[in-house]
C-alpha cells in the first residue's frame, strides 16, 4: 500500500491538470475529495491523516486558484466529517458500495452547490458546467467505489 501523502499528491495533481485544461469548457469534479471520501469509508487509513490531507489539499487548492484562503480546506474537511458521521449512523447491513457511492456523491453535490452559491449566481445551479461536473463526479464515484470497496463491505 502506498503512503497517503503520495496518493493524495497524485490525485491533487490530476485534478489540477484537468482543471487547467478544462477551464474554458467545463468545471472538473473534486476528484481529490472523492478519493479521500472513498478512502475514509474503506477504513484502511487513519481518519486523522485523511483529515490532515483534506485540509492541506484544500489550502493548496485555495492558493492555486485564488479562492479565499481556507474555504476549500473547510469544505473538504467538513465533507469528510459529514461522510464519517453519516457512515457511522447507517446500520452495518446497509453499508453497501451503493450506499457509499450515494454518500460520497451527495457530499460532493452539497459542497459544490454551496461553493457555487457563494462564488457565483445561485441560478447557475442548473447550468451546463455544474451539471457536467456532477455527472463526472458520479462516474468517478462509481469507478472509485468499484475499485476501493471491492470486497470491503461484503
């Protein structure tokens, strides 16, 4: 198993590179937080290290893209805390890969909507770039769920 910092740095760079190339056309899903959310549900890594990775990744994202410093870090950490809290509330029998996908995608949808409402016009929640971002996030959740959660929730 690779160290968390190496995996997190790789996913952060992938998200950043995709964002650079897709900026004129679409908005890239938050691949980084989707990966951390699925890793949190997988429960093979320390919760504290995942929260630290979310905070550092969010701060780097804010510095890179000119967001208010700490907003993305707060969003990422808040998303992970929500995922963990909701995952613990769900009964053991209901903890399926489908439930993990719904949970991680739901927190991505909520954090994206909050960010869009704060930074943009609230009517753009139904815009094409926002919908493309959510469809991409859902597809990534399916792929990550199939890979990370194979056999974990059986």
